[in-house]
C-alpha cells in the first residue's frame, strides 16, 4: 500500500500483511496484521516512528523513495516486527540517530546487532523537537515488553502507541471509523499479549489521562479516530470487573467428556449464566483468549490420557496460565477410562490464576445420574457465585 497522509507533514508509511496467519508461531491472525510506521517531517528535523517486519523491508524502503533526509529513527518497542527493518533503513540513512528508551538500547543491540553509539535514549517525559512539531516520550512499560513507551505530539494531538491499544488487522482503511471488527481484533490482541500485565496497563492508561489527543496511531491496525472507544474498552478489560460468563475449553476423545460439557452448559444456561464452549481440537486459541478477557469462571473439560489431562488440554491450560485471565472461579470436569489424576496434575499448572477452585466432576465412562447430579450441583454453585459478583 502506498503511503497515506494523516496530517501536514505526517504520513503512514508502513505495510499491510494480508497473508500472515500466525504470530510468534503461536497466535492466530485471522485478519492478517499491519506494521505501521509513521514519517514525521518537521520544519527542522525528520523522524520515523517504528519500522516494519524485516520480511517487508523492501516494500517499506520503496514506500520511502524520495525521502532525502532522516534525522531520527524512533523505536517505541524493540520487538522485530517494529524494529527489524532498522538496519536496512540505516543503510540508506547512515547518519540517522536511533531514539529509544534506556531499556530498549540493550535489546536493540542484542537482537539487531546495532551499534550502541548510534543509539540515543530518552528519559520518561523527555521531548525532542522537530521544529514546528515535537515528540514527548512517555514510558508505558510492559505492553508487553519492559522497554515500551509511547510518543505524544501535542501540536497535532496524536498519540503514537506501538503495540499498546493496537489491533492485528490488515485493512485498506487508515482509520477505525468505529468499525466493531477492529475493536474485536483489539480485544483479541489485548487478550493474547497485554492481559498478563493488567496492573501495568491500568497504570499506563492513567499516564495518558492528562494528554489531549484526537488520534491514537498504533503500530498494528488502523488509527483510532475515536480514541475514547479503545480507551474505554481497555479500562474495562484491564479492570477487575468480570462478566456472568463461563468459558469451557475442552477435548473429548470418545464423546463422554463432550456429553458432560454439553450437560453442564445447558444447566448453566438454564440458570442465566452465559457459556462459551471451545472444542480445543478445532478452536482458534485467539478466540479463547478473547473469551477469557472478562469471564468469571473457567471450567476445564478433559478426558484422561495416561492418568493425566489430554495433552491438548494441558497446552491450553499452560496458555491460560501464561496470559493470566482475571477469572475468579475454576473447575475441572471429564470422563476417564480406568483411573485419573487430572485434577492433581492440572491445578499446579494454573498457579498464576487467582481463582477459587469450585471442585471437580470426574466420571468413569459415560456420565450417569450420580455424575449428572454433581454437574447440576456445580452449575448451581457457579450461578450462586456469579450472583454475588
Ligand atoms: Fe508488535 Fe510486541 O510487537
């Protein structure tokens, strides 16, 4: 995509990655993504904020054809999808200084083998002038690396936020224009990488409160031209509020665990509790991460394989433990063949979750009435706990 003008002297010069379907060899990207880069031409100095994934360096440099001078390469975050094309950009503009946070300097040297003497670090709230425009750097750590910061341009009321407040979505649209699909992509992105750092996110949102801006320009996804939408969503996602919702990730090998899952699902629904089921054999784990952003309860449904949980369930449980959803309650259900230790083996795997374990319903073979009653009792207990939220 060609470069797009945002304001006088400010251009979007990044690339759209329509075909990418996986990030970090883990996270599904059903809508692709973009690597946004912003060219800012001040009356005295020219700067670029973030670059693009090195796979797209050639296209990126074509986007910058005609650019005669570059004073600053600003990197708000060191991960390679934003910093990876810095070496190629430096080949074209060898005199450009790299601007980053102090913690980013070491990361850029280690990951990209950049010359430390080319790197100038910014203090929290330090400002650089481009002449008629300026950029103030504000540390926003742990979104989702320790070195991250945002850049605020008061003259044009723009906040450049990199990963923070971004969305994985390739689009021809420069702005979100209130599209709910972009907000959903942002929730997916939050759930996948920001959620483990909720308290830091809340602190970072507070730091933005005194700033006057009407555009948020992230380095993934469209620019938010209704910033209040994404800010309000982040406030909610990062808060302690949970919804009257149960998420059930499960696997079933011969249908017995699925029968228990479906029975519990119906019993919960009859008690006014929303349920989202995820058959882990086929599910998009990004959708699971999104559901976990605000669920009050997680029920893990697993058959027993060699007395432990099914390996695909174990994988999902490890993921849930890593992304630290704010769920308050958890339970385990499932069928086994001849013996089981799934509870003993799963609970140590969720040590990051601050949940009250409401119990386990396990059954040899197909669930019969004593087990079905246990599932009804579990549904009743969950519904009661949710009423007290
Ligand atoms: Fe988009 Fe953390 O990189």
